[in-house]
C-alpha cells in the first residue's frame, strides 16, 4: 500500500471514524464493528485500498479482533496529553507495517513523499500505518491541539480537526451538533412549561 504523506487528512479522518465506531460512543445502538462484514463495509465506505484485502474479499474474525485492538490504541493516542507520546505511538503504528518513506514522481513529474507498507502486512497493520501517518502529519503541520474530545456533553467521541480554521467542535458535526440543539430546545421548552403563567405559584412539568 502506498499513501501520500501530505494526505494526512485522510489518515486523520480514518482515525476519527475508527475511534467513533465504539459502543462507548454509540450508547443507544452499540458496537458498529460487530463482525467481519461490518469491518468490510467500514473499509469500503472510507475507500481504504489495502493490499492485504483483495477487492470483494471479507476480513476474518482475527482481522476484526486486531482492528478493534488498533481502535483502542488509537483512542489512547488521541487522549494522550503529551505530544511526544503521540508521536512515539504513531511511529510505532507505522513501523508495524514496515512503512517506509518513498520519493516518487507524480503524473506532473513532481516529486512526492509516499509511505509504502510491506505487502505482507495485515489489515490492522495497514490501517495502523494510515492512522499513524495521519497523526504524524497533523502533529507536524497543524498541532497537537487539533486532537479533541467532542464538545457535546452527551457524547464520548473524539476527533482530529484538520479543517483550515480549526474550529470544529463535534466528532460527528451533523449528528452531535443536532443532538445538542435538540436537547437545548427541549430544556428551554420544559423550562417554559414549568414557569407559572400568572407569575404566582409553582409550575408543573
């Protein structure tokens, strides 16, 4: 597998989405990666082209177990307060797939740095290399401050903000932001219902 080091946003997005497949994030519906078929769908949705998984093939139960372990490691790195710890962990993830920097020309004849993994690497190790490159790229180009917890008080998700402005607040903006708006709206409505209409006495819900 080859990936551009400059395309760190892909790996950072993959890390974010992988971490947020956990049941601790999806408390109402539970684990997202429930079986090898679910893992295959996750890879397809993210267009993760892995040498270790030929098109149309399904991951194994062992692959799934290894990816779930990778998810736990990735979350620990996102939660780490020491950026040196993040860099060390991200380098380790890349090293497991024997990822090596390769200088190649693109279609315009310009030189670009790629990260190339060992063709014998497992699914989890290839994913780990993508995640590692994403984390390292964000550390180098943006900052450790872009590793964040979701701002929603009812969400345990995490994310890496690769936006230009760096103002992202939610791990899943379309979901967590809407949930918070709905919760605030309900709280305001309940407050209005509890307020006495004539200004005296005590209201009820």
